[in-house]
C-alpha cells in the first residue's frame, strides 16, 4: 500500500532528526579525537562545537559529516580561518552539480583531490596513478577551482566567538583557559 503524503513527510522528518542527533554524537567524537591530536588546544577545541554546524548543503552519511568536522577542528587547532568551505562541503556540492552537467577533465581532478582530503579512509573510484595524471595535467586549474569553491562555500559566522566557560567539560571540572574569573 503506498504511503500518503503525510506519512512520507513524517518519515522524512524522522530521518532528518535521527541524522541530526547522530551528527551531534559524531561531532563529540571528532572533538575528542582532535583533542587527542592537539592536547594543547583542548579548551579551544572543546568549545568549538558551534563552528561545526553544517551548512545548508546536506551531508548524507556519517563519513561526510566526520570529514567536515575533522577539517574545521584542524583549522581551529592550527589557528586557521574556519569560515571557508570544507572539502566535504565541496564534494557534496560537486556531487549535486554532476547530476546536472558533465564535468570537464579538470572537474574530475578537483573532485578526486577534494575527496582525498575530506575522506582519506574511503576509496575513490579512480586509481592513484589516474589521480596523479589529473594533477599533472590540470594542477594549476584545480588549485584555482579549489580556491574558488572554498571561497564560494564560505560561511561568515563559522568562527569561534567569545568563549566563556563555567570550568566544567562534559561533567568534569577542568582548568579551562576560558573559565570566568570569579
């Protein structure tokens, strides 16, 4: 029996909420891993959660969210600007574009490069040697396009604002650099 429109809408919203709740858990896990990689930036990374909010580009699966979170957290830890689009966001955009129009060769090179940056643990559909050929043939064009797409995907409010802390991180009293003086 086909589902009614209302059943379809409810199912869609349930799926959206489930993904959003899961994304909260994935963000927490990525923050914990970033703190392990950059222990001196613990306080800043702990308070970076607001910068991890995804843009309007939909992140369809866990590894895409995680790639986005990891890149933002690395930027925070290394003092880089968190506002430009992430490789994960760019891959999602390119995926949507590819549904409407074929890519030129350098477009594939851009997609493969961004995929490798965002999702290093997920195989690409192209062999490393083939990706190397795209880089050799179109490297400067790919560089230019990567800069353009990251700029176009910039989120102006994706930055750490003023941070205040009550000295408790996940229920544990800590000596946080952002603890309010009393």
